[in-house]
């Protein structure tokens, strides 16, 4: 039988396809009877393994020396950017710490996963720049 599902996300002209495993006992994706709805809840092992932080915590981490990495396109960054954010992650190895941000969190999570696999310590700004706009509504956002 099928052990998971695929989720396709379209964001800013990019397409991301994720394998999403099922969790036994979950009312949405578990082994029980399903009547319509999604084929997976997205909460399985291997999904969302990166640590996620809120807007205020991410900004505080930036003040504490973490590198803010904005992985959005140059045209997106031209409209709004977090103070001190850079477009590329640090490359110094295991002692590097970075907070990753994109528009909604998808691209940031992928970049963060690669960064952590390389030995760095990384987190993702939950909800991306959309969450920032929720805290700072006057910030422009495309």
C-alpha cells in the first residue's frame, strides 16, 4: 500500500514537491478509513524537522549575532527586507548560526535543511515575510 503522499507547493514561480509519510493513528493520514480530504496530514517523520521560530524570536536572534538569510528572489527583496538580512548563508562550518526567511517558509525550510546538513545551526522564520507583515502591517510585501 501507499506509505505516504506527495504535496506540491507553488511559490514565487518555483515548484516544490515533497514526500509526506503517513502517521499511524492520525485521523487524517493514518490507517483508518478516510472519507475524502487530504491523503496525508504532513506531520510525519522527516517533515518539518527544522526548528521554526516566530517573528520576535527571529529578530532577537539576529540581534544576538545569528545571520538573517533571506532566500527570496532579488525582486522580492527589493520590495521588503529584514534589517541586516543577507542573501546567502554563512559558510564557516559548524559554528555558524542562521535564521532563514522567505515569503511563507517553504524555500527557507529547504535552505535551512541543507545548511544544517552541512553542520551549521539553523532555524526558519515560521510563516516567512507574511508573518512579519502580520506583526508590521505597514511593511510592503509582494
